[in-house]
């Protein structure tokens, strides 16, 4: 059984809306799906950080790592 959905109003800057629309077009998903995926990703990252894990991006060629710091 699917959980009940709630509606909310979201105020975005022009730049934020442009980024959302670009991702929506690139991924061929509606904006709501993009935001839901972003929320799930944020939850996973937060859970891992709370356990003491760190998040890195690694350059494929140089193997240089950069830590992502979350607020």
C-alpha cells in the first residue's frame, strides 16, 4: 500500500529552477521525481556520515580524491 502523498510549495531561485529543469530534461524525469531522488540520496549520505564514513569524489585519471563536506 502506497503512503499518502502531501503537497508543498517550493520557492526556488531562477538558477535553482534552471538546474532542476536541466536535470529533469537530461534524465527524462519530471521535477518531482528529481527532487525525490535528491532527497533519498541526501538521506543515504547523512546516514553514512552519521556512522563516521566519509564521502569522496575520485578523479578517474589521476586517482586524486576530494572529500565532500556536507553541512
